[in-house]
């Protein structure tokens, strides 16, 4: 199968190559990857030397289960899923059932592929803060992946959301995503906040 692998001699330390198909363990499904999401961590892993040459990168993937888990748990073959998939930058990935979620038919798989790392990071950060209903939540780096999810999740939970960005142009779309205020840096944040993400 084709995959993007670590190659320190290639531009950005990545290249397309043929690699063996993954073999799913008893608690894993075999996922046909339709879409993968690139994170900054993926690029850092490629360039840092922490990942050996030839390793398949990627962690965020959405696609269709082509082989159900042998232990009988998890989604059946043909199910649309998203998950934390090691080696997501490949045509197929063996993924733990516990790292998957089914994708509703109304959700585009390309959009779902952006959820795992950034979406879970924002969700965990907000959960660590406790209930945010009625609280003022400042989301720094609000124009990035985790920040945009943080804005949406905090607004959905009933918080008053202040989205902090590096420039006004980077704040485009954040009001529509749920931000009550969009500020550059901390300019204009005169009242105390209850939570900072």
C-alpha cells in the first residue's frame, strides 16, 4: 500500500512510499483511510528524529472499516468511523476499537478527520476546567485547530467566550463559531475571566 513515511533526506523529512499492509490485532479494526488530518505534531515527529526512518506518520483519520475486530467488539465492516489511527498517512491503518467513533451519514468524512487530536485536546482542557456554564472563558490561540474547537465547545456549554487571536484577520469566523468577543492578544479584556484555555 502507499503511505507517507519519514525520510530525513527528503524535503520536510517526508516522502511517499510503498509499505506492507498493516495487520490488525484482536482488538483492532482494519480501517480504509479516506481522509487524514495533518497536525503540527506530525511534522515535528518527522523532523525531530524521534521517529525512525521508514515509519508511517499520522494520527487523525476517517474512513470505512474493512475488517471488524477479531474479538467481536467495535464497529462492523462497512461502518464509517473517525479515530486516532497510528499511521494515518496510509491507505489502511490498524486501529484500536477504543480509539474509534462512528461518523453519522450527515457528517463529511473529510471534516471528521480533523476531530481526533485537536477536538479531543480542546474537550479535555475544558473538562479539566469543570462546568463553564455562565463563566467567562478566554481561549488563547483561538484561530488554531484546538482553539477553534475550544471556542465551539465552550460556547455550546453555555460559557461567555473571549477568543484571543494574533490579528483581526485570524479571527474571521470565530464569532460564527460561538465567540462573544474576538480580541487581538489581550487588548480589550478588561474584566476577569474564570477559565483560560
